[in-house]
């Protein structure tokens, strides 16, 4: 974890009010620009920023909160999918109630449903979701050109694409499956928009009622295809011992042509002579069935134990204005704004692709799951399945056991 501060603070010589904000290093440019605008609009306030990697939030946020060492405002994930998500943190009383804030009435229902302390938009509103993103394929434009290849547009082209990449001395898709919590979900989440939610948009509701099951669903198809890709050499050699930052560096350098992941990875791409091209991953040969997962991303939460709750709410309200929300998304390639106006026009290639899917896309599934353990079973199980230590069916059975246990609580 790193921190940055430029002075000021409660009781300091300049007499400014101080607000502490902890955010993800992965989306640092957007937050730095937003804080600069907030301080310009509120010259009596100094914002002290600190940073943590997105993956560290999973393991460290609750520890910091329990110790009373957390900032006034901090990042939390929507829904209920992991240990740093809004509903999980709310159970321990860590998040302030924001239900009376003026921006709440403007939230789209899909965003409101995962912004509350209880599933389905029930309970208190406890965070403002800054933006939405999508899972799919991220491709290095120069690496594509150097290999003389085109992005696959149907499943039957994927394995040949991987083999052609190897022939060109490159890896088709970089994967770091060692310890990064996201590694086990990147490929499945890039496929289930098509494999699951095209046929059954309400699949997750069916899980809760017992009408649908992971085994025998499109989840099985998606995980099977992920294993097929591993067996065909689509991923880098030694992917099971590769960390996610190492895999991202492979995409950045052009050693890898692509990576399956989320649009939020795009700001970390720093190649001077290439750009990232985002494309839906074709988990089918039927072009009319290709779909995405588009879901709420990081949220701004207020520390319920803070002595600075009112100033923290002012900061969140500033971030929740449509003008500021649009500026936030435009500063972060790989996102779309939560409160975008009806006439909003895409500002980059990622938005051009994703905005065409917002009406049909599936949700980020873990945000509707009853506990973080379901995703954890997917993460760990997929790591084992990719190297042949576990079957896809057993991974899904483990996920179902955890889901059912969470529903019964």
C-alpha cells in the first residue's frame, strides 16, 4: 500500500478541513483528477489520498476497518460478491447510511440494486457507484498487427487464433493464475454473458429459488471452454505460477496479443506505440448470441466510524453529480458513467462497444450471490481445473453448495 499527501488537515496552520480518502491504485488517474476539482470547488478542504491495489482491498480492507484505521471515504465493491463488498461490510456496521442523499433518486435500478446494505435494492444505500465496466477480450493492437492476426469473432476461431499466435512467437491470451483473486473469474466472466444470460437473463434469481443450478447450465459450457483454451496453449506457459501483474506486463509489451479481463485494466496499459482494443469474447459461433457482462464497479463508501461523516458525504455528493460522473468515466478508459445523460455519446473505443450491449448484458454475477464464498470456490476451483486437478463439474458443485448455504442463512 502506498500513500500520498500534500499537507493541510484539521488543526494545521492553514486551517483547512481535512478529508482522508483511500482508493484503488488501478484507477488512480480518475481519483486524482476528481480530487483536484473538488478542492478547487472547496478551497477550505484538503483531501489526503492513500492508495491500495484492487486485489489488496479483498484481504486488507476489513482488517483496517476492524482496527479503526480506515479513511473517511474508501472504495467498496457493489453487492455481495467478496469480502470488500457493500453488503458484507454493512453486516459489520462499517458503512454509513447514504439513503437521504439527493443523488440516490437518480440511480438506475440496476445500480441501486447493488448499492444497498441488503440484496435487491433493500436496506440502506451505502455507496455511490462511480462507473460500470465490462468483461471481454483486451488486445494489443501492435501485437495483432505484428502477428498478422485478427481478433476472433466466433468460438471456432479461438483455438486456431491461439495456435497462430504461438507460430508467430507470441501468446494469444496472457493469464496470471497464481494468487490474484481475479484470475479465476476473468475467462468465465468473459464468457457467461453469452453462455448464460442470453438464454436466461434471470438465471441468478432462479438459483435463489432452486429453479436453476450451476451444473448443467451455461456456466458449465463457459468453464469447459476455459479449460479447452488452457489445454490448447492459449495461455502463457506456467500461467498457474504467474502473477496477474506479470501477465498484464506481457500484454503491455506485446509478448501476449490479448488478455481476457475487465475494461478497468485498460488504464494500466502504457505502451507508447500500441492501444488496447476491446472486443466481446466469442463463446459461440452465432453472432446474434454474443453478449457481455456489464456491471457496477467500485463504489464510494463513507466510514460509519469516522468523525468526518458530513464532509465525507459532501465529497460523495460532489462525485455523484452527472457532470462529475461523466468526467470520471472519461478519465478512465474501460468504464462508462453511472449517471450518464440520455444523449451521452461514447468517447473511446471501449465505450463504443459496450454501450451497444447495456440493454442486453448480463450482470456481474457475484454481486447477486448470497455470500463471498461462492466466488471464492470459483476462483480456487478454476485454478485447479485449468491444470487438471479438478473437474469443471466439481467446481460448479462446490459453488452450488456455498450458494445454497448462503440462501439458507
